[in-house]
C-alpha cells in the first residue's frame, strides 16, 4: 500500500499557525475553506474544526468527526478555529487545531470580538496514516455553565442504512446490529467501545476512548447522518461545569484491506444531464405562517398596509396560539388579515394542555367564522404532541360547533417527536395515532445540530424519507409538513425564535425549491414555509419579497398542477451529489422548469424535455421566446437558458446555466 501523503487547501491560505479568512462572514459560511488531506488511500477534508468526508479508496466511510459543546438547553456553543499547526513525517500527517467555543448568543450580543474570553476551549489532534485516522480532543471550561454534552461525535453517512455492524461493549461483549433503513425512534446502538464492519473487501474498526458512546438516528431531525456520541442518554443531565473542568476523548478508525483498493478521481467536468418525463406527482398546497406579537386591535400595523405583494394560490396562513387565551383574538386577527391579502384560508395550531373551551374561544375570536379554518391541531405544551384524550374532546366540541375542516394529529415539533409518539412515546406511555384523526403533521428545521451549509444541504433527501415515513406512520393519512424554518422555532421557554442571515439570501430560494421537490411525494398534502414577515419570513423589512418569497409566489400559483418525473443521467466516474434541483411543472398555460443551484459555483445542466413539446420548446429557447425569470435577480442572482449547442433545435435539449445559489424559472407557453 502506498504511503504517499499530501495536504492541499481548496482556498489558498497558510497551512500552519493562525488561519485567517478576511471574507465577509456570510461569504465564508456559504463557501467555507476546505483543506484536503490524503495519506495512502485515505482522504478527508478539514472544514473549520470538522474532519469531514472521510473516505478509503474512494468509498465514503465517515461523514465527519468533530467536537461539540452543548449547554443545558441543547444550544451548541459556536466553534472558531484560533490556530492550526501541521506536522508531516514519513508515516503520515498530524494537525493540531486550537478551537474556542463562544457562549450561546455571544455573536448576537457582539461579545465574540477579538480578545473576548470564550466559554470553552479545546485542542483537537488529527493524525492520518496509511492504516488509521485518529482524532483526539482535550477540552477545558473557561467559565461556569451547565452542559448536556461535551466531546467528540462521529457522523455516519446515510448511505450506511442497512449496513451490518458488530458493536463491542467496554466489557468485551459483542452484539450484532445494523443501521436502520426507516428512521428509527430509539437508540440504534448503545454501550459502545468500538464498532466493526466490512465493505467491499475492507474491514473497518472504529474505536472510542474517554467515555461510553451510543448511536442515534439523526434523520429524525432531518440531518443527513447517523450520530455516535458520548454522555449516554441514560445518565442525568444537565450537569454543572466549573472553570477548569476538563474532558479528554479520542476516536480512531482503522482499515484492514484484503486487496489494495482503488482511489478513483471523483471530479467530473461534464454538465449534468436530466431527462424530463411523464407526470409523477402534483405540487403540494403551500402555506406561510405568522408569528407576530399581540397587536392593538384599533390600529392596522404598517406591515399590513397592503403594499406587500400577494401570493395568489396560497392555500393557508398558519398561526400558532398559546395560553393565555386573551392573546388569541389579536393573533387570529393578524393571521386573518394576512390570509385575506392572499385569498387564503387559516391553519390554526393550538398549544394547550386541555381542549376545554377551545372551540368556543376560536369561534368567538373569529367572529363566528370558524369556516375560515381549514386545518386545526391541538398540541400539549410539555410534549409538543397531540394528547389523545384532549384530541377526542376537541373533536366532539368542534363537531358541535359545525367545524368542517381537517383535524390534525401529530407534533408541532420535529419528526422525531412524531416518530416516538406513534411508537408509544419516548417514555413508553404514548398511544398510536387517534383513529379519527384526519391527517398528520410535523415540522422541519435543517439546523437542529449543525449550522454549516454543507450539513443544511444534506437535510434535503432526508426530508423525503421523513415524509414517506410519516405517511406510513399515519396509515396513509394525508401529511401536512410545517412550519418549515431555517432555524428551529422551538427552543427555551420564553425565548424568541432566531432569524438567520441566509433568510434573505438567494440560498434560501434554492434550498426551498430542493425541499419542496423532496416533499413532492404521495401523501404530502401541504407544506408551510417560513413566515409572512421578517426576520424569519418571505418578505424583507422594506416589505418586498425576498428570493424565497419570489419563489413561493410562483409555486403557490401551481397548486395541484402535475409535476413531471426527472431522471439524472449517470456520470462516470461518479461525481458525488449534484447541486441542481429540477422541478418541472406542467399546467394548461404550458411547461415551467423550476431550477435551483445549491452550490457556490456556477453550474450548467442539459435538459431533455418531453417529446410532445420538444420541438416547440427547443426552438422557443433558441429564438429567445422562452421566458427566463431569475429569482432574486435584484440581489444579483444570475441564470440563462439556450438550446444546447451540440444539438439540433428539434430534439428538445435545453442548456441552462445557473449562477452561485441561483434559482430560475424557464417557462414555455402551451
């Protein structure tokens, strides 16, 4: 086996001492620097403090290894790399990385300035040789706080689903298991000191020291990974951390190959190619939410002046109502005004531990217009799930009040709560879905565990799996997904949900299109994206639609229209995840190709269009008569479309080039 090793940087920066990136913070987040590492047939990428995309012989082995510090409210202390030192020798590569961890909210408060004292600091030691990859972590508290977890986590790629694994416990006991195919509500593996498996002639041994580890299915929170972590869930948390308290852990993975594997190049410079086929689904109904504070009913807020653009075809405006009920009329009034703006109905989610008086309170607050509500759910504030007894009582009172909409069951939180609820509850006391529930619901947020953009992108295919699993859990009942927000909207009590700097960026539109494409599956009836206003919404503070709002405006008008199947041509050698989403919608007015680029690089794709409209479509593109609408053009997004140069105009091949994070709609009239 070759012992050749190298270290290269995706963006030119020093490979030792302090690492400095002078680009704006948002640009650094969207396009992080990547240090590529290779020793023998091992390859990996250092992105910030994370050792990512660890492969052996070109085959993915681990998604990432990183250290995390999470406080008593499960908030992750933001890491920042202070300096990196690199040492090469005849056996491999070693990196020493000094990481500071900021207290939650420090960035928002402006305390993350140079020289500010971090809440925690750590030293990561990475070592890669031809046989092993090892990561050691030494952490020390700088201030007192309460923690739920501190230490190394290992992320396994979702491609491991179905993989047989042997788990060795600290006492040497060996248990056989497998990574699950469907999303698993309980622990996958527990009491771990090492894990062993084989893949294509290579045996892998993943060992842990410094604590007892266990594995959970992070797909429950839409993460694109399984996670092995320390601090077993059976131990009581949170735990007090005093200044000077330390943690020392290490993780190592060893490969033993029967044959020397190939290490194929995974770069491809050919444009991706897609073929658009027959109808394969329909555009789900779309909704937005409102989360405004109580308003003075005698005044019309400036944001409701009617100047904001409408979203014709929007299905509903979702509003969540909490106790005390005195606030309900104002919140419902704001939601009704927003619904009237778009010609939409109301989707009401009540958070209360009792159904007593809910129907009467809603009827009174809506001036007797309970018919405005097309969907209604009731969730317990402690569990965020539907209480079966309260559900039955609410159903009876709503029937008496003449309610004719859908009554939802499930959770207002993440899919994990729905998964555990239908499995009997995380404490074993729950019950399955009420038999008279009309539909199920759950919410999505791609940044429960990681805020890094690559991890946000990996949530997209998991959303499809979660939706399909939800339909299965509900025995085929319709599923309403949402609210869908970039950051979790549920956190500590009395804490307002944070916004995200990505919300008004063209990234949000490209991600939303990919998300909707993933959720366009049989059984998903609606999807609720974001809020009506800033900072978590589809409009800016000036009242104009941001890129995500522009996209939803066009998609809302397509409610119920057929979505055509899309097949991607295989690429040799494999080039990894394609960043382009293709979402073709066919309506009486013609064909609309919604296209999004989830990449910081310009991307070109070739599209073979349906034969019945191929000639007209291709010639229309060649003559410039096709309408190309760039989402977020005012913010600098770019895209263009033309007939493929190497093709005659009548074969239906269209070439589209999308700028970084761009979304476009190419329309052809019928």
